[in-house]
C-alpha cells in the first residue's frame, strides 16, 4: 500500500514547520535520546538496525516531547489555568534520528492512537520523501491495518493484546496522516511480540516477521530505524510471559 498525498496537505494537524518549532521549544528540556545498534541483531535481521531509544526519555517514554511542547506553547494566561497534556511534538524524534543516522531508509514505529507515528511520518517524509515508514501493530488491536485496507476509521469490537500501550484507536486528527503518508502496517501476534520483548518488543518483532519480509518494499529496506517508544513495561507481565515461553 503506497502513500497517496504530499506532506503539505492543509488537512493535517501538523507540518514540518510546526515540528521544527516544537524542536526549538523543547530542546532545553527533552533528552536527545541515543540511537543504538547491535551487530547480533543485524545478523539475525539481515539488515542494519538503528534503535531510537525513547525509553531513555524523561518519564520513560516519547510522550514527554508532546507534553513539553504543549506546555511551552501556552501563553502565561493559559498556563495559569492548567494544561491538558497531549502528544503533538513527536515529530522531533524524526528530526533527531535522521540527523543521528542519515543513512536510514526505513522507519518502523509502534502505532496506537497515532500521535507518535503521525509526527514521525510528517517530519521524516518532509526531510526524506523516499523514506519508507511502516507501523508496527498488534494483531489483537489492528485498527490501523483495517484503516489502510478500507480507507476509513474502523472501531474494533474487541481488543486483545499483551501490548497494553497499543490498545487505543486512531482519532480524527491522526487517521488521515496514517491513511495518506504511511507505507503500510506490519501486524504481529502476541507470540512474536513476546519473542522480541527483551530487545525492542513490537518494532523488532515487525522487522523479523514474515509480514515484513514479504512486503513489496522489503528489498529497499536496508537501514532500518526502529522507534522504541518507551520503557514503562509492566515487569510482572514481561517476566510471566518470557518465563511462560521458556517453559514451552
């Protein structure tokens, strides 16, 4: 499935200009998270992998970027009345990542409500139009996959996945970006996620999946950036599922 529209569409909630403004705004406060590589995983994947580690961001997840941008976008009067935190500054991840590893030709990004991947795809496509961007989504919460097939928001009647942070649905502001600009959705089941949970969870699971390896764009995906969106995993769930697999 190919993206349909340019990143300059006025229908989108953000653009590269607002993302660059967000980068300036949050720069004094947010960590510039590292990009890590591991030759062992490169050998397993048959590709060069670059892990953008938002698990090392303040608060343990990418959402600090959007929250920080939201707060410092307010004038004094609005700030005094309080703030509703939202994730509007996530495109700064792409700005950093493509500066840190400019050879990247593909991005794999977890998807849930769509705030993260919307910012990432808007920035990345503006900087590097030919870049491939795939969402990584659990089989038991695959509304983005259904959207790409049907061209409209699909509300699932049931959500069932170990990935508790990926159970939200796409919203009115995020789904047009996902529909138009994201290359495709790589769906993985919980077993694949558990296998990769020690070393990158769903992003790595997507890269290693047959769904990705059989995608028409796979041969063009040689230097792959994987966004590790956070590190706030329930350690009990992690331990139970890893131990369960090891005893099978």
